C-alpha cells in the first residue's frame, strides 16, 4: 500500500491532463486531478472546438453564392451571432459534462479548485493538502500579449468566443494560427477585418509558396492584410472605438483589437520556484525525454513544456508518459511528422518539411505542385483555387513533405500523414490509385517535377 493519497496527481484537466489521468486510472493506479476552471482546458473551452464550430459557421456564408451556379436560389438573410455563440457555448457545456462523467467512470477523483505544489510529493488544492507519488503539471498555456501603450485594451482569443455583439471592424495583430483563423472567420461573418503582421510574410514556418497563395486569396476576399506592420500604441476613444498607431506612421480606427501573438506556458504561482523546478529559457517547464522535470516526482506535458502547442501532441505525450510510468512501455513522441492545419480561409494543412526546410536538409529536392480550380467551383466563376505540393528527397525518393491549401486540406493531409510516417516514396504515391473525381487524388497523379533543387 502506497503511503500517498494518490499515485498520480494531475494539475489541470485539459486535453493532456484528462488523457493522462484516464489512462493512468485504467492502468490501475489511484489518480486525482485538479481543475480551477471548466474541464476540457483550452481546446474544448476556448480553442480548437469552439473555433472549429465558428469555422463551419463561416463556411456557410458562401453557400448562397457557391450553390447559385448549380441552380440553387438561396437568399442569405444575415448572420445571427448570438445563435452561433450560444449554440457553441451549449455544445461545450455538454462536452464539459461528458468529460467529467468520463473521469468519474474511469475512477479519477476530480478536485475543483486551484492547485499549487506544496512539496515534491504534495499538492494544495484551495488550501487542502494531498500527497502523491507523482505529480503531473498539465496546466496548458495562456495568451502572451505584446508590450506597448494601450495593451490593456487588447482582447485575446479567449474573449472572442463571448462577444456581446459583432464589431464593425476588427484589427487582428499577429500572423500565426490564431490570427489567421480569426481573420477569416470574422471576415465571413461580415466584419471588416484588418490583419497586421510584423514580418514580411505571415504563417512563418510553413511552406513559403503556400503562405503566399493564402495571402493572395485572403486579400482577394477583401481582408486587409498588412505585412511589415506593427502596433506602436492603442488609444481608446470616447465612443469606445480604438485608434491604433502603427509603426509605419499610419493610424487606423477599429472597434476591437485582437492580439493573437502566441501563447506562453501557464506556470506562474504554481509553487515551481519554491520547489526549484527548472524552467527553459522560454519559460516552460524543462523536462527530459520522459516528461520528467528537474524534480524527479514532478512531470509536465502539453503547452506547459516547450514542444508543439497542439492538442494531439499533448494527447500523445500523455499516452507516452502513462506507458512509461505504469505500463513499462517506452514510447517516444515523434515531433518530425506531426500533421497540422491552420483553419484560415482558405485552410492550409501540411505534414513534414516545407520546400525551404527540405533544401536546407537534403542535397537534392524534387518539388511537385499542382494548382487548380476544384470541381465544386467548376460551374461558377469564382477565383478560388487549390494548391497542392509534394516535397521529395531526390536521393531516397521518399516524400518528405506534403502541403495543401483549399477546402478539405486538413481532412486530406491527415491521411497523407500516414503515408509519410510509413516512409512512402514518390513511387508509392504514383502507384496508388486515385479516387475520382476528388481534389485529394491530385496527390497521387502529380507526375512532372515542378522544380528540382540540387545537382541531380
Ligand atoms: P503563433 O505562434 O502561431 O503565432 C504568433 C504570431 O504572433 C506570430 O505571427 C508572431 O510573429 C506574432 N507575434 C509574437 N509576438 C509578437 C509581438 N510582440 N508583436 C507582434 N507580433 C507578435 O501563436 P498563436 O497565438 O496564433 O497560437 C498559439 C499556438 O496555439 C500556436 O502556435 C499553435 O501551436 C496553437 N494553435 C493551433 C491551432 C491549430 O492547430 N489549428 C489553432 C490555434 C492555435 P513571428 O512570426 O514574427 O514570431
């Protein structure tokens, strides 16, 4: 019999924490989990799930126009924001309940309240102390705000899900996932959107050609996308609007300013300093390959550590950790081939290396691209096109990157990711029979090299 109240105490019931708690309980150990807010964490409550519901809502905006050449006569009678906002909130409340029930059924004890570390084997939840053989920090992340005068007026994505009413104009600061997704969503809701990004081209880290393609599409849709632009100052006006001074000397007036400028680990005031838990230079919990911190009984995963801030990554880490601690398994999470999607408008999805990154790593790189108008748009005259790309190692012929911009990109790339994970060569793609007519079949019908880098 263990001298501790729990074998594992998880701080934070988000995606990673809940998965770790459930899997550990299933492995037969006694698990407690503390949550100060709603069960489900960022993904369920203020991230992936409500965001994706909003993306679907945004996509419906194009239905009357897109279906007209197919014979439909639909009248768009406007967009009712409260219907979406409240519908999504109800959906999430039900998801919270389901997750609580799941924890209960798994035999995990859910403790409501704010947990802090009180020792290497001790946690305090709102003053009540519990002991645990191991403690897992799964506290997630929170928005990081830029520092300039008027930053107190900035909204983060957290607040965007509860707006009383839609703004007339939205200024989005940032060029990453959240900024690009929210710019597209709110534009389609009928809000005038300006997105500003401090660098020369947004979505840094993704394939350059894809980034340019998305930028062109967003601009064509009417999103005011400005690069090499940053904010110097935000001033609140008497009518509750904001005047934003930009670093190029321009000013603009807007109803709301959303800062989507990254997220940092939520680890303040947790008692980590007191315990001497080491942090990385970026302010995340430093962990080894088994998610163990500098204190041997304290582990951390998900957004609290400095790997990829993605829900499926946190889930994979949770499974790996529980496998290591309670199942005698040694599973490592492979960060190289993590597929990802930006649900921008149009969406982008990819797995593996961008063309630029591939050129840095491989002496010879073959690139196959295809750009076309989807059949679904075939009867209309809209400008929407799709762009698909395969990046191939010229020596081994392995496909080392797959990229797609256009409807269904995320659904398609999820399947392609399996092929890359299995080490498929370009010949395997070529030998795979397509499903006709689809957009995804283009991935197996690209025969001519678009560009060849290297000396081959
Ligand atoms: P990102 O890291 O994706 O993007 C942050 C953006 O803000 C970058 O363009 C960055 O510029 C810019 N930025 C950072 N600091 C400043 C500053 N001080 N002033 C001006 N601009 C600044 O973060 P997000 O906030 O968009 O999202 C957080 C994380 O959440 C993502 O990294 C992702 O892992 C996850 N996420 C995933 C989603 C998905 O899977 N679809 C959706 C939403 C979020 P620069 O490029 O120059 O650094």
